[in-house]
């Protein structure tokens, strides 16, 4: 009898978990999306988010409810004495949701918190040489953790959101890492629709990654930020920045990369008005 009751309890618990994940969450998201978009949030988008102002109206209309869901589900924390404002929350949410305009919301399901520093911050680095440990500190503009956290420098978010065409956007960079990490590993390959798509992605990105490393070793300049040569995960994040910030240049110099990103995001920044170089 006790075994039967235990099995029944487990079944109830599983049913409740299933309802929360696939029932309640979907219901709540629909409810949030149905609410009017706050006028003060709209002002922030129009004033502070360059890419929003240049999106086609249908994409603007799609972005706004995604921002509402993002802000309903994610928690923001100010660091180093920073007080988080609606301007910070809406700007960061807009940059994050730009990436999933035509992707499932589930890409951010594991993301729980966004930590915001006033500017670049220091992170301790531990190095081991044999039995000796040494500690140093590096300056970071942002970080993405697989444990559901993104960390951002607000000063650098502002620079990326407000100025287009320089190819750098720390929010896009770090949230691209979240897309990459959604399948459990940060390897430069997000969840794709098929094994064939993954195979093509790997071929195109591996070749471009190797070419970037060779170009830099030879002392030549490149459209793609040199930081992308660090590893495949950073390459994906850096190239995504270029895709949204300098689509024309990426399409001209790396058409195969552009096509892969266009297919994955189901977006074509080249088609947007004044999409830039």
C-alpha cells in the first residue's frame, strides 16, 4: 500500500512539473504578451536602441512582446553599487530578444539572472603551475555562465545599443553565448534544425575560424574581431555581433558565414532599412 501511495505521489509531482513547464509557463507567457506595451518602455526603445529604430515595423511588433516576457521571467541585479533602472532592463532585454525574434523562447529558458556592473569589472583568475597557485585579475565587459547568468557592463551595453556599425555589441555577444550553451555545451554550434544543418554549420564555421587564425598569425587585419580567434564559442559570438552590426560587410567578405547565420536566426539584416555596412 505504501509503495502504491509513493508511486501515486511521484506521478502527481511529475504531472505538476509537466504542467508548470509546458502548461502554466505557456499560459503565463500568452497573458504577458497580451498586455499593452508600456509607453515609457517604448520611449526607451525609440531613444536608446539603434537597431529597434531601424527594424521593419512587423519585426518591431514581434520584438515588443518578447521583451515583456523576458522582463517578466528574468531577474536583474545591480553590482558594485549600481541601481538597475527600467532603461537598463528594457535596453538589455531588447538586445537579447533581437536574437530570438524568429527562434523559440525556450533558448532562454535556463537563463535566470542578469547582473549589471556600472562599467568594466575585474574577475579573479586562478592559475596553477604544478603545486603552485597564483591569482591575477582580468578586466571583463561581460560574461555568460551556463548556470543561468549573464553579466554585463552597462557602460558597454550603452555603447553597443546606441552606436551601430562599429561591429561591437557586448549584449549581443553574451546572449549569443546563451544560445550556444542552450544545448549544454559552449562549442560554437547552437541547436540546429537537423544533422545536415549541423554538418554544414560545422564545415563553414571551422573553415572560417581556421582562416581567421591564419590571417592574424600573418599580421593581416580582418573584419572579424581578433577575439573570435580565441575558440569556436567566441568565434560564434563575435561573428554574430558582426552579422547584426555590419551585415553588409560580413555578407561581402564572408558570404558563407552570413548565410549560416541568416538561416539560423531566420533574419536578414541586409533587408532592413539603413542596415549599415
